[in-house]
């Protein structure tokens, strides 16, 4: 059974996968799995300016993959795991599809071995 998404969910998935399409942003998300990070801390491993890091953070924030809070002049970023779950739900459909295909292939190969 194919599950269709409404237009709003499709747009959200586009934003999520756009954000995930960049290795720097994926690296920033990985850093946030270890705890909240400032924008400076997210920029540090990638040898980039604070302005460039802020652009990546904005893309992740727009996609809903991170939440930003401001304390004084410092911006703290935290991972929004619920948004990642939406992407995982979409991907799980294809995981089920390919699993059933591989099961059918395995069955056909085993039947072929028995016939020979």
C-alpha cells in the first residue's frame, strides 16, 4: 500500500532532504547528537567562518532539524529528532519495498537450486 503525503508534508520533506544533502550540515547534526552546541562550536571542525556556519544553521533550522535559542550574544543549537523521524518514516517505505524484493529473489534462487 502506497502512502501519499499531502503537499505540506512533501514540502517539509524537500526541506529536510535539501538540508541533509550537504556533508557539512550532516556533520553539524552529528555534533549535536552529543549535546547542544553554539554556532561557533558547530563551525570549528569545518574550518569555516562564523557567517558560513550561520548559513548552514539557518538551513537546518528552516528544515526543522535544529532548534536555536539565544542567551545574550550566544546562539545555542539543539537537535530536533522529531523532524528526523519524518525522514525516517519516508525512507522506511523503501526499506520495506526492497526487503520484500530481496526476500522474493532469495526464494527464487533457493527454488532454482532445488530444481537443479
